[in-house]
C-alpha cells in the first residue's frame, strides 16, 4: 500500500521487545558477549509506546535509558533473557527480538578471577538456548519478528532463520555495510517474509526504521500483506 500508518494504531496491543546484547560470565571480571548498542530495540520500544502499545522491554546491559512508560526488565545472560521472555510470552500479541543474543556461554564460569598463564589458553563453551526458536514452537496468536545480522549470504541466511524459527517477518541486516548495524545510528536492511517476498529499504535512521517496521507489523496484524 505504501502508506505509513503513523497513528495510534497499536492501542490495546501488547508488544514484547528484546534489545541489547547478552553477556556470559567467564569469571567475576570478564564476560563474552555480542556487539550491540541497544539503539534499534530501544527505538522500537519508544515507537511502539508512542503508538499506544503496552510495551515490555527486556534488555541486556546497554548505556541507554528505557523510554518512559514501558515495562522494563534488565537481564545479563541469555538464560535470564529466556526466563524473562517466556514469563511474558502468553500475555503478548507481538514479539520483536532485536537483541544480539550470545549463542554460547562458558561451560564452567570461574568463581575466582582467572590468572594469566600460558601463551595460548582454551575456553570451553556450551550452546545457549535459542529463545526465538523456542517461541516459534510455542506460538499461538502471536506475531514473531526476528532480526538477522549477517556478513554474507544475507537473503539465504535470513530466509533460513524465518523457516527455522517460524517467524512472520525478519529484518535482515548486512553488518559489513558502512552505515549499518551495531553502533551506527542508521541501518540498511531488507525485510523478508515466509512467502519469500523481500522488501529492500534504503539507509535510514534507527528511529525512521522503527516506524517502518511497526507499519509492516501493523499490516501483518490486519492481514494486509
Ligand atoms: N536469537 C535468540 N536466541 C538465540 C540466538 C538468537 O532468540 N540464542 C534471536 C535473535 O534475537 C534474532 C534472531 O534470533 O532475532 C537471529 O539471531 P542471529 O544471531 O542472527 O541468528 P542465529 O539463529 O543465532 O544464527 P547464527 O548466529 O549462527 O547466524
Ligand atoms: Ca547468533
């Protein structure tokens, strides 16, 4: 339709948004994590709130303040994020998973600071649960929206994630492009749908992109695709 639905069209809708990166402790002073500023997820939370949605924002550690009026849950690890997401999943209509989730965690986080030893050390990692994939198996009425950060084969990789996680839309992000991803204030993305349809969006600010993403979700909500 090409129309932007910028009105208060999410009144009565509950939206769960995850943002930021999760952190997995190696020892009391170190962690492994993903690069993520949280800007995209926080911009989405702000936009959804201002369109009248009830917003639950579940976030890893970032240096942003949660938008006013959103329900805020701060988490560190992927397992904590999973607990928080699952605890709220039945009560929401839409999930947008903008978080950069750590896929692995140290198998045995140490209670004491690890001292430096040899020239080469190894860290054993255990796979974390795939939260979005789990939601895909649990979903009933909910719309599930994911993000895909890729450095190659953007469309093929993102399409596979739609299928594997039973998503209604994925925002595919080529993080190698200048002006896209991580710390940038702008993004250059493609939107993919289960039908195989791909929509290319021009470079825009994360604030502008949140408005477009919400318009697309609105269309999915009213079956206007
Ligand atoms: N995701 C998740 N739980 C995980 C990993 C990812 O919920 N353990 C979600 C992310 O929040 C994102 C989507 O799944 O919305 C895709 O994340 P991405 O890291 O691109 O894909 P992965 O499935 O982890 O695959 P890979 O990192 O191997 O490309
Ligand atoms: Ca991943």
